[in-house]
C-alpha cells in the first residue's frame, strides 16, 4: 500500500517516508551477452560500464549475472535518476555484444 505525498507533512516526515522532495527514482536494466563473448570480455565490459556510465553520472548499480545480467540503477546519494541516465545506459549497451536489452521506465524506489 503506497502512502500518498501530503504537503501538510513536515520535512522530517517527508524524508522518513521518501516522498515529495525526498522521493528517489531509479530503473532496472537487464541484458544477455552474446554466446561468443568470453569471460574476460564480460569482465571488461562490466568494468567499462561502471567506469564510463555509472561512476561519472553519480549512479549506483546493484546487479548480478554471468551471460544474463539484471540489476537496479539508482543515484549514489539521495536523488532521482533521469531520462538522460536511462539513455546513457541504453546507449552504452547498444554498442556492446548483447541482446535482449531491457531498460525499464523510471519508478519510485520506495513506493513503486
């Protein structure tokens, strides 16, 4: 059951409930490495993803996989991911040897 934001709540309560200006948005991502991709290539591509997309944008990535990966992307600090973040992730993987790339719409990480 989602709690609806209420302007009458004070900032401390809004922060505790992660609503209004304290809302956090993120998105999920999943992909499958093509069959010909080696273990070393997988490691290198995931490292490159972290170095080129996640860290420079102040994002966090919690995910796992081997050939098939899935994970959650959010900001490292209290904040909201943007459409630009989603596009950066899609753009990175569009250039990689992967298939079945899925990047969800932004959603509320606490109440979504």
